[in-house]
C-alpha cells in the first residue's frame, strides 16, 4: 500500500473519530438539558463545532408552522420567527421529511423567503428533525461562501437525528411537568373548594344551632306566659 493511501486512511479515521466525539458530546450534553432552549443551544454549539457555518436555525414544528427556538449568530436581524410548513427550504424539509440542500439560494426558486438572502447567505441545508416518523422541527445551516452541504448528507442526517431524539425527549418531559403542574393546580383548587364548603357548612350549622336555641327560649317564654 502506498504512503499516500495510508495517509488518506488515517485522515478518514481521524475525521470519523472527530464526528463520533461530536455526536457523543451532543447526546451527553443533551441528556443533561432541562429545557427546549437548552437542547436548541447544545445542538447549535455542535453544528458550530462541526461546520463553522455563518447561520444556524433551530425550528420547532407547531400547528402547521415552524417556530424559531434558537439561532446563531444571536445578533442576526434577518430571522423569521415563524413560517408556514412548506414555505422556503426549511418549510419544504418539514413538509417532505427529507433533507433539502441548495448550493446557491439566490438562484433557487424553492427559496421563497428573503431572510437568509438578506443575511448574505449563499449555500443552505435544511434538515428535518424526525423522531418515530414524526417531524417535530427543522435544523437550518447556511454559509456565505459556496459550499456543498449535500456531500455531508449522511453525517448531517445522523446529527439531526440525535438532535431530534433529544428534542422529542425534552418535549415529553415538559409535557409531564405541565401535566403534573396542572394536576397539582386542580388538587389545590379542589381542596380550596372543599375548605370553602366546610366553612359554609360550619356557618350554617352555627346559624341552625343558634336558631334552635332561640326557638327553645321562645317556647319556654310562651309557657311562662301561659302559666301566669
């Protein structure tokens, strides 16, 4: 085997190890996340480490719309916080459930919104966050320079798959928290209602006892008057 071949194999192994480390870092940090914002930020950090892109978008799907939950850079002004599923590249990824790539969004009819163009982006990758065949969001990655994100399709889909699993888990945890909160609230409300009813019963009981005493006194007085 030639030296050049050996070096290529070694380079490929190093790259694979780096990607595995990155995925491990994403999942291990994500497991410790407590909120959806935590997962969004951890995913964005992992994408930054892997690709150093100029723009990263983390959308959550909700009632036919994609709602932004995190983005990089944090001071980027050209961000649509909400877009319809099916609109632009991220919307297409959410609609089809497949990764969408564009080497030049300025000459791509599928890119129907101007946010990324106005931000100076050129190449774009939209990756659906899919868990158990359900699309729960989209991860968007963009570069100002021409870049073939599709060449990294396999790893990008693996990364977005890990992010989707973490997102799905945190959404489940948040629903459990909300249900627990709602149940606790209902218990407190019911307890307050019962306490109020008990207070009302006590008040009525006192009125009844007082009335009985007054009736007894009245009967006694009537007898006294009859005896005179």
